[in-house]
């Protein structure tokens, strides 16, 4: 069902990019790894500009994230679990996003937006935890920006081969994990300095 839905969305061109990213960011697992490279291909084939393709993807992602956040904040996880099964939301994926948020706090929103399998669901624990909406949107923007720009540009660069980008996701994931490790180390060192201030 999601495959057919994705194909229907792509048929709408740049408007479909926006719609697809809205859906992907509010718990509906429409793959941005397909939507964004196709947006780049639209720019390659002169059906839109590269900047417009990136803006459509980013704006859709931000609006979808806000919708997902508000659903979680005011409806809670029980609402998502009750109706999510009808659109392919799986319990273990929500558990993974919740664990990620509990472990990494606010930074989980930034890094979560960069990780496949977590990015779709990271709005849920942020909303349930009543994270301030301005802070949530700021971290969401910072996390969504590199993902959107990179995969849209790759679609543009690969042109007619845009749908052969699946392997690049692994390289991007490796880079994100390296950044995450560095962030965790810096956070740990900062915590130790606060616990043992110099006299």
C-alpha cells in the first residue's frame, strides 16, 4: 500500500515532494530516501529549480514534524498506537524512538532526524515529554536541513539514476554515527568539568 502511495505522490511533482515529506515526518513511513532524490531529479529535468525542490522537501518535513509533535503532545502515545497500525506504524519502532529520546534528550531530535528508522518517529517522544515547541522546531530544522539538502542534491547529481541511491544511505548513516559519538564524548567531558570545577 505504501509503495503505491509513494508512486502516486511522486506523480504530483514538486507538490508531491512536499506532501510526501509531510507524511514521512508525522509517523507515516513514506521513504524520504526516495522522495528527496526524486525532488533532485525534478530539478535535473528542469521541472523545478534545485532550490525549490529543497525548500519543498524541507518545508514538508518541518510541517509534518510539527503535526506529529502536536498529535503526540495532545493525544499521547496511546492515540498513535491505537490508529497507527492502520498506516504501518510498528510498536518496536516507536519504542526505539522513545528510548533514543530518553537517552539523548533534546539532542535526540537533531540526531534522530538524521537516522533512518528513527527520524519518522522522533516527534512522538518529544511531544509526549512536552518539549518546548520552539526548541523542538529548532532542533528539527537543524537535523532535517543536511538530510534534505544532501539527498535532494544527490538526486540532482545522479539525474536519471536517482533511484539507485539506496547504498548512499549507509555512508550517510556512518557519518551521523561518528558525529553522534563525538557529541556524546563532548557531553561527557562537559559533565565531568561541571562535577569537578577547578579551584
